[in-house]
C-alpha cells in the first residue's frame, strides 16, 4: 500500500496504537510510513522511538522480522529489539 501510494505521490499515515507501538516503529519506518498519528500522551514517546532508529538499522530489523516463519517468532524478535 505504501509503495503504491508513494508511486502516486500520496503520503501514507497510520493512526492509533499501532503507530505508537515501539515494536512496530522500525518496520513502519523501513516501509516508508510518512506520518505517525498517535494520541496526545504518545506523541513524545513515539517521537523518541523514531529518533532511536537509523534508517539502515530499521531496514535490517524489518528484513529480519520478515524472514521469520511464525508469528510468535516475529513477535519475540520485535519484543527483543524494541527501543522504548
């Protein structure tokens, strides 16, 4: 979805708890999410979470997560690398 939207010059944002989840931040960053829309209480922690990841690191984390074959494996990996 993000690739198709970008090809059409459309920015992509995500609203809600998933956008603020520190386990998902590197994946969303590496996939090219343009806007993280979160509740007021999550703005600063989410900004800090985004700041903690460099693009190369986020890309590597996403590749590793996507190479795992089970949802429990992905969940465990994301828990292990989360940077609150």
